[in-house]
C-alpha cells in the first residue's frame, strides 16, 4: 500500500470537500478522493463517536475497481466493542476493522505474531479520514514503528516444522504424475505458500496471503521470489515441476536444507 500523491483528508474534512478533487488531479487521485468521501460519510453515519478512521486497501492506492470494497480501520472510544464487520454502504461493500483504544495494542501484537501485518499496514499507509483528538496519529506512529521493526521471528521449532512441511510438500509434488492435474495444482499451491512463509521469515520480512503473497514475497527477495512464482506458473501452464522444485531447493538451502528423517515435533 502507498498513499503517496493521494489526497489526505484531515480531521475537519467533509464528504463534499473530499469529493471535490482539483481539475488538475490524476484520475487515480480523483477516484481516491471520491472513495474517501464515501468512507467518511459511512463513519459519520454509523460511528458518530469514532475517535479516528483511516481508509486502506485499493481505495487508498488509487487502484480500486467498481467492485472493490472499502477497507476501513476505525478507532473507537473504550466504551465501544472491538470487532471485524462487513457491511454495505451506498452500494459498495465495506470491511471494517473496529478497535477501541485499549484493544489496539493487542491487535497489533497479534498482527506481529501472524507476520502479515494487515492492520498495521492499513493504519500506516492508508488515507486518514478523521482524527478528533490526535489518537489516530499516535496509533499510526505505533504501527509504523512496529512495521519498521519487522514481524516476530520464527522460533527454532517453527522453523524446523516449516522446513519439514515444505520438504514433504515438495516430495509430494515431484511424486505426482502430470496426468493428475488437480492433485498437482493443489500441491503446488501449498508448496508456494510454505516456501513464501519460510523465505520471508528468513529475511525477517512481512508475509501475506492471497494477492499479498506475491507482493510481499517479491519485496522480501526479488530474485528467489520471482523464481518461486515463475515455478508455480510453470506447473499451472505446462505441468512442469522442475522450475518450482529448483526454486524451493534454493529456499531450503538457506535454512539448513530439506528435512525428512530425524524430524521430531514436540507434543
């Protein structure tokens, strides 16, 4: 996510202000301004006591489509209830990440341990819509500090388990005949996911799922990340497993090589 060159509605902005993009603005900036205004109306209508709010996702990056949802992190007073909620507002779906001030540290720590940083990135890189008393600014500063520090490292046991799991998935992929396309594709998906998990962890970098997996993977290690993604594509397009297998072996070599016999998982 990046909010560079995008409009930044402040705490006093109104929907009309945010929707009035300058004539010289880019189409992406104009679209972001319209979505920011829509998101601000949602906050004012549904959460009038909100302390702060930030718009993330494709809307903040200027890449939203007609079907894209609004990703909103909303900071509530401690009398509220933290939760994740999906609603529809003015015809557009909105995914709401609602946090009380007291609960924010716990959610941030969960993000750090999951190593994906979803909420952290929204607070850090989204478009601020509302900040009544400076609480949002403080939360954003904390999110930036945690992102800069990086995710929680894998423990020794977690790293060994990941090595073992990736080795098993790779063996299964190589053992699956190309005629069994469903099995081959499903196994290749697991191989890519586990290899990305291990490679990003090796670099102390944030990981992701879905569309964010290739983005985070390439950011952490452009060369090896590209090899993994190209190898996965080769399986999908040509049923060829050799490129993906070679890329995975490079990842395993970084962390001690394949792990099969001798692996023990503590109960």
